[in-house]
C-alpha cells in the first residue's frame, strides 16, 4: 500500500512540480496550503499575498485532480515568527525568519496538522537531497547551487526528516519549470517567491509600523559625530546604503550600540572583517562534526559563499567558531550554517 503524501503547496513552480512528480508515481496525494497571515493587516493587495497563493494552489489542485486543504496557522505564526522578527530587530539583530518558520511552523505546527489528517509524509518543493546512512538522515545541497535552499533548513531534526520527502532533490529549476510548461499546469513561470513572505514592500516599512524608532548619533571610530540615524532597527552590520552623514564618502555600518543608541560606521571595508565569532542555539542534523575537521565550511548569510573553519570550541552554552581567514560583516541574529563537502551538517545563530 502506497503512502499518503501531503504536498506543501504554495501554487508556485517548485511545489507544483513536486506534486506532479508524485502523482506520476501513483501516490495518493493532496495539496496542503498554509494560511499564516492576513493580507489586509500587512498591506498586500490583489493576489500578491497569502490569499493569492491559496487561490493559485487551488487552481493547481483542480488541474491535477487532487484534493486541496487549507490549514489556518495565522495565530501561531504571528505569535512565534512575526513576534521574534520584530523583537530581534528591536535588539539590534538581523534575524532569519524563514529558518525559525521552517522549524516551528512548516515542520512544526503545519506538519503536526498534516499528520493528524492521516497523511504519512509531507513533500516540499525544496531543492535538497535526503539520504539515510547508518540509521540517520543526512541532507545534501542540491545539484543546482543557484537555487540551493539548504541554508534555511539547518534547524531540522531526525524526526522531522523522517516524515519528509523532497521530490526535486535531483533536479534543477529549469527542469521544474519544464514540468510546468510541458504539462500546461496553471502556474506563472516568471514569478519567484519573495524573500520574506509576510512583508509587502520593504522590511523597513514593516518595522516602522511595529516599533518605536528613536533617532541617534552616527559616529566614526574616533568618536566624532557625523550624522543622525533614523532608528537602529533599520540598519544592519555591513550596510552601505541609506547612511546619511555630513561626509561625502562611502560608509559602512560597523556596530549598533543599543545601550547608547548610536551607530558606529567606517569608511574602511576591511574593518568589517573578523576571524572568529560565537553562535548559540546550535543544532546538528546527524551529530556534531570533529571540531578540527579540515573539510568543515561555514556560511554566514544566505547569499554568501561558505568559508573554511579552522576550529570549533565549546564555551558554555555557545560555540566559538574560528575561521582560517576573516569573513566580512558577521551579523548577530543571522545563521551560521555548516557544511562538509555538500552535506548540510547543522548550524547556530550568530551571537
């Protein structure tokens, strides 16, 4: 008897292609869509928000002849993900809401609801490979590194992986797009998912609505005041644009001093580099690596390349990461994600 599979369906290219592939293999599947915020509360118009995604997913399900289920997670999503997003920026940190959402919502409340409906597995449209070795599940980067999404999945655990399949693991984006086009599946192939799903427009506009922003001094490393910032939550380490000062030169955010409500800037990009940092909330997917593994790499932001790790050192409830060469703009709140070759090992939150 083949297992019942719930496809986490957004109505986009990736999840729709995953549903089509599973249907061709004869599985009993349904498309399950998460309603996790209210469009009107967040400024979405027309079909650009979650209601548009729900309608698009319904069209795909109708075309494929499979059931469509909508699960309402607005309350828990707001309580966990949106609250954390606002709180982290208030503390002068730069969070990864997708990382938190994956662990607590998509592979948390959403997966629990799916299982309660009688489904055996959840399928997603992530481009990532899952293999089982010596009784443990391991995750590996997609062959299409341009669309690799492993960075956002470092907090997953063995139980969550046991209940998940990734039909697109061996594919790339163009192949998924071909599935949609060649089979006339009603999906817009020229539309990509936005970076933060619950924000319409720029994240600064979102923060301005949810935080009391207090202007303060912009200062050089010498202590000289050269301007006024609009509120520290609107800035992040390494930022270059949007810094208005009396100096006619390119400046970078070096540090946010929440105690004094001041922002330290520099005109020397080399001052943004550091060779070590601490992380907390560490998670290893299939067990920790050797602390001096010569093949260990770490990626410190979603759009950056991985850099070599010299060593890992436990420091109470945190982990000290030492690099072989300094990395630029290591930012508190972001994820430090570890790899060995193409295997996703786990990660932590930069402290």
